[in-house]
């Protein structure tokens, strides 16, 4: 099963910074791509089959928030 999150940013430059940080980070199995003219970033990652808490979504939200991004959708 996969999770999909779309984050929105004020500019394509900030969205690019977020995308590059996600790709350079230690997010296991996360795929990131631009959407909507480069101001949105779509994230797709596999949901972990763990007995505990998977912090991927929270970590991505925190990173986006640090760049003044917002979560637009989550599936």
C-alpha cells in the first residue's frame, strides 16, 4: 500500500529546495516529483508494515513547514 501527499509552496524555487532535500534525505522508498507548474511537490512512499509508528509523514510535514509549505492533499 502507498501513501501520496502533495505539498504546495509559494514559489518554484522553494518547491525545488524541498524536492532536493527530500531526495538527499534518508527517506526510505520516497519518490518526489513536481506538479502544477513547479510550485507543488508530489510525494509517494510505501506505507511501512511495522508494529510501531511510521514517522515518514510527520517528518515530511516538518520539512515542508520549515520552508513555509503546506499539505494540499493526502491519500
